[in-house]
């Protein structure tokens, strides 16, 4: 949705500038609370509550601040208050995505999602991460999602690039070759 991306961009850029300007804040901690707030804001029940005209901005703020696992910093509280007061809570997931992209651009890294049919232990993930970083030519921030439909192997998504070495993909290729 281009409109949502356009709305989110100034918020993400302002948050990035504020996070890099404060020496004690740290981008990692900001990424953590922005991602957590985005996950809460994306919840359908929270969206329904935010769209209810009977719910005041203060009630919405108190609800979201109360659901967060760790107490919010002053910067996080102010940021959330600005989004709610301006009626932009629906843009928070996109703000988080754009903020993470700005952080990644600064650090020269990318987010990578590893889809695996089975759980991956830490040592195997570290080994996989090292080979993927060589393959993609940059540092990767790995996250793992389990997907039993892959049958075996992994499917790695880095931005718009996909590396699919799953059994499911091999079977699809063999099917296409046999049908052709």
C-alpha cells in the first residue's frame, strides 16, 4: 500500500534521526521497542479498538503501553503518543519496517528470513548464516520461521531475493520438467 508507506516514511526518518542523535539510546533498543509496538498495533483487536470513536487516545495509549513487555522509555512513550494523537497507529507496522531498513542501510546489513521444515539449533544457524553472508555479500540479521510444507531444506528470503533449496521446490521443478 503506497499511501501507508508515504505516511510512514517521515515518522521512520524522524525516529531514525532521533535515535542516532542520542548517544545513550542505541539503535538496537529502539528497533526492539518499535518492533514490539508494531506487532501490538497490527493486532486486529487493537485495530478494531483504535477505530472505535468511543475510545479516547489516552485509553488507547494506556492499553498499548500496558501490553508492552518491558516499560517504555520516554522516547518510546512520546513516539507512541504522537502516532496515536495524529491517528497514525495503523501506519506503525510500516514505520517499523522502514525504520529497520534505515538501520540496516546504515550498518550495511539486511534482514533475512530462513524458512525451515524443522527447528534449527544455534550452531547450525550460525554455520548457515556464515555461508549465506558469503552468498549474498553482506551481513545478515537472521530470523527463523518453521514451515512444515517445505518437507526438508530451507528457503531464505533476503529483501526481494529468494534462495530456495527446499525439497518442496525440488519436487515442483521435477513436476514442471515432467509436464513440459
